[in-house]
C-alpha cells in the first residue's frame, strides 16, 4: 500500500496488486470522508453498498475503496502521533527552559556561598591573629549577605491605611516574592523524589536556614495564565485545610492590578492544637513580559495597614511574601512558579507536635505541591485525558472529595461559630464529645439541605488524638481501609446509615465482635499520581437473630483515601467516609468520620521510607517480643473523629455509645499498630515453632507428591531454620489455606512473595478467602482437579488471574496445588505455588 498524494481531496492511491493509480475527484473524496466519519473501518458489504449508493464511485473497484480507507486510517494515526510528539516537544522545551533558569539560580547561589565561605575563613584567620579586622566594607558586605538570606526590611514612616500606602506594601511584596520565586533570596534545597520531566509534577524545593518555613514549586500546565490564576486564587478548592477565604476589601490600582485585604482561616490537623488564621494583603498584577503574578503578605504592626478581624478560636499566623508567578508558554499553556512562606507561631503548640508546624516538607506537600497537582488535574480533565467511571462529571466527584474533607475537618476542630459545644465528660479525658444542634450546621454544602430526617435534632462527635511510635503510617491507613471488620462495629455502621432513612434504629450496644460483613470497594476516581482516590464501599451484613434483621441489609459508604501511594511523598495519610443511600445523588447529604495519620519525624531519604509492599512478620508480634530503644525513633499522631445523629430523647445514650465505640476503635488500632510495628530480627521471616514445623511439612509433602524438590537443591538434613528461610524468600508466591469441607477455605500462611502478591499482612491473611481470590476460571480449574489432588496428592493448574486484597488483578504463569501432610500423614492444609506472578 502506497500513497503518493499531497492532498486528501485529490489523492492517487495504488492497490496491493492492481499496479495502477486511482486519482479521486474532490466529490469522491467528500463522499468517502462522510462514510469515514461514521465508520473508519467499513466492512466489505458496507463498501459495496457505498459504491451502489454513490454513482460518482461506480468507476472505482471495491479493492481500491478498501485501500483508500486503509490509507485514511494511516494518515489519521500519523496526524495524532505528530500532534502528540509536538506536545511532548513543547513540554520538553518549556521544562528545559525551567531547568536552565534553575541552573542559573543555583550557580548564583554557589557563588554567594563560595564568597561567604571565603569571607568567613578570612574572619576566622584574622580573629586568631593579633589584630581584628572591623573594616566597614567587610561589615557592610556581611550584613548584606545576612539580609539576603533572611530579608527584614526597615520601612520608612508611611500611612498604610490609604490606597497609596497599601500600593507601597504591594510593590514591596511583589519584589520580595519575585526574589524568592526566581532568585536567591531563600536558600532552596530540592526535595528528594521530585524528578523533573515532561510528565512530572515539576521541580519542588524547600527552604533551609530561613525565617519560618517555605516551599517552592515550578511546573508546566496546559492552561492559559488567567485560567490558572482563577484556579489558584480559589484556595479552598485545592487546599484541603483551608476553612474560608474572606475578602474584606478590594482596591483597584492605577497599573491595572488589584489589591485585596483577605482573612484566611486554616483548620487544625489534630485535636491537640488550635487552628490558624492569616490577615493578608494580596496583590494581583501583570508584568511587562506578559506574566501574571499574584503575591500575598501578612499585614502586621511592622508593615502597617489596617487591622484584621480576630477570633478566639484561631491563633494569628504570619505569611511572609508568597504567591504564584504564571508565565505564558510558547505554543500554549503556562509555566507556574509557586512560593509558600509562613510562620505558624509554634509557641502555643505542644512540644510533641512542633515538628508538624516546623517542617517545610509538610508545607510543600499540603500547600505548594497540592496547588500544582490541582491545576494539572483540571488541565487533564479539560483536555479529556482523564476518564471517570459511573458517568459522574469530574467536578462532581471533586466536590464529593472536598465535602468529605471539609466535614471531617469541621468535626476535628469543632468551632463554636459552627454551633459546636462540649458535652460533659464521663470522668475520662481520652475521648472528647461535642454536640451541635444548630440548624446552620446542616445547611452547609458538605451536609446537604435536608440532612436530618424529622426524628433528628443534632449531631454528636466523638474524637481523640493519640501518639504512636515506630508505626508505618501508610501501612496503618491501608490496613484500616482494607480490613474494616478488624476495628468497625457493624451495628454502629447500621445506626449511622439509618440517619438517611425515615425510621431510625434504636441506639445499638457496642459489641466487641460486631457482625460479619462482606466489604466490596468500588472505585470512582483517583488523582493523576494516585495519591488520592474516591470510592464507594458496599457492606453486606448477615443477621443471626430476629432482632438483628435490620442489620442484614446492604449499606454503602462514600470513602476518600489519600496518602497511601508509597511512590508519592506525602505529608499525611487519611481515610474519611460517610454513609450514603443507594441513590447516591450529586447533592447526597454527608456526615463524615474517619482517621488522619501525620508523621512527626518526616524522613527525606528513600531508604528511610518503609515500603508498603514489604510485609513484616506479624505473627511474631503475638509472642510479646519487645523493641529496642534505638528503633523507637519514628513518631506519628493519629486523629480519630466519628459523627452520629441523635434526637432529644437519645442524646445521652448516643453519647455513651459513641464514647465506648471510639475507645474500642482506639484499642483495635493499638493492637494493629503493635502488629505492624517492625521488630528486630522479624523483618525477614517468622520464627515461631509452629512456622518451622509448617515449613518442614510443606517442603516434605511437595517432594513426596511431585517427586521434585521445591527449592531446586537437596534439602535433606537441612534444619528447620534453613527450610523456613528458603520458603520465606522463595521468589514465587507460596500460600496455604485451610482444608475444610463445611466452610470456605481461608488462607493460613503465605511467604513474603505471597503476602506481597495479596497485598496484605500475616495478621490480616486469615480474613482472606480462597474463593474471593481466584477468578471464575481459576475456581473452575481447582474444582475440576480437586478429586485428583485428594487422590494423587497434587495437580498442576494452567495460567490464570487472581485478585489481591486491594482488588488488583494478578497474573501467574502456572500454579501447583498439593496436600500438606502432618507428621501423622493426616491432611493438614492445601498449599499453592503461583509461578512468575505479576500485577496486571
């Protein structure tokens, strides 16, 4: 097939074997294009029908029509590929420009450091001599350098309460911001794991040795500058900790810019410290090179300007010159520079929490990178590159996420101006109970206008914060998400879901074991870098007595999980959920509860991050082994908040139930945290006598039934420790499941590869059923070979697909199943080995 035309509207085509060219007239091409628009690959019958229906094509052979469509599809594919390559080239060119600018800034920074190093050496040498150099020039230069590292300007007397004075502050803020965004006013250090590239988040850096904490990000987006500015100015839409942004005054400037006086309120991330607010001047203007800049700075006694509103619920924090610079990019799109520089006033924060308020890395993740990710997400949604399930528009799904976060933050903070008030304690100080009967509470966007049925009269919140040591935060949140039955009470879930129906349940008694339920997670949406995802959780329950019949119906939760991707450096991880009904309308009322985990010792080296996929030996956690002092070097704070509805007659009962429920949840988390805490000597394999015996049974039974050695070498004479090590470190997934005829088989043991494949832990392994892991073909193959396995001792199964506990499909090339016999030659369990498994 060859095409020798330069114009689609008058194109010669050559067939595979006809040896002649056909030159199409414009009318013929137009007719073919109409059909191509409807069906790019018509069948032979459709092509023949086309010739019959279009007389202008009657002199063209059907084979030539086929060749035309083949060439047309080829040209379309080439055009798309060319457009894609042009887009990538534009991104690379813009990123190259960014990197060159960053390189230039770093060279200037090196020059400053070299000069400063020489100056300090000179001062040290002269200080040790007989004379001391106090020359004016040296003192002045040193002072200038110190001022550049931590700029503090002495302002002349000015009246900042009028437009001219505010404009003076605005221009000063602009100059300071540009020095941070593109200059060397702050000593920036690039964050580990943030590699620049055409598809990366961009260049992210944090401050070192400056007043307060600061972060900077540079990146590319396929949106025009003014659209980017509009998105970033709407801080509550992308900064999940932002409660409100209130613009109290707007003043236009003579140069076409705008000055705004803004009061911003920020939620506290835990129950242990007060929330923060900022009183700032925000200046928006265009620069001579066509860039658009929005910069912001706190108005204080030092800067001058009007005083902002004060609230007893907030601690006034300080924003140093911050903002974003948006530069138009050649060929469309924008280059964004974002700087956040704040002083959060740690004097009122408990000592244990101060790392949270003094970490530039946490600031970078929660504000700076979050802003850049949000803009990139909207850019991809606008271009149609992001696909969402369930027919929901991206903006609707994003609103659900915002409402869940906002409702959870409201519960954690419990502001008096929202109607929250504390309830008397039962004598214990571990759980805080707050109630809210204000009608305004239920008129907010995160609850919906018709939140409470006629029986309801308020919302009760039970919350607590706890400090955990040496617990991997991502593993903890993933465990809470995947194994709800380990900590949740199904009766309490049913009571919360009843708030959405006309007839409520009675207040349940908290039961230690709850009710058995099947948890199915249905994904809705996830962000580009998978650091956050929205999902629906279906809980199916079973009643064992007449009084429990109300609990047997399915329930649904809308759930938001963030910070669980080990490849994304995150400031915190959280799991927030709210009951919904089957209709799941766009304006569905939400009453969120959940967990938030914040590491207080933020690690920067990749080796310091504990891999989520690397599973610990959780079985040894039950033998009472202890940690050494050297290992208790990692701390995190876990915040828990659960919300419940109540009526006037049930308030005290609901409070008692909520307090006991949260205490039970805290106890469950402490047990889980103990299990997932790494211990010396337990990172490789379990060491209990039962594990040693099981390893010997598995290896011996495999050799007995198959006639081969599972480890490829002669293991006769090997001690139990050696066998267990070989089994645990085997590259293929080895799993054991119970062998019962009256119940569904559940997994009882897995080696390291098996746990990684199932994405679970040894503690949670026993909650996973075999039939839920295998797909339909795998279950059928096992059932067809089961009699052979019981008679001959083993069977080989073909390649197939299974599912991890996270719902991810896993492929394997072959599987072998065999009976594991104990020392009495009785059937102990079934063992599986899945060869060459990988995530699909």
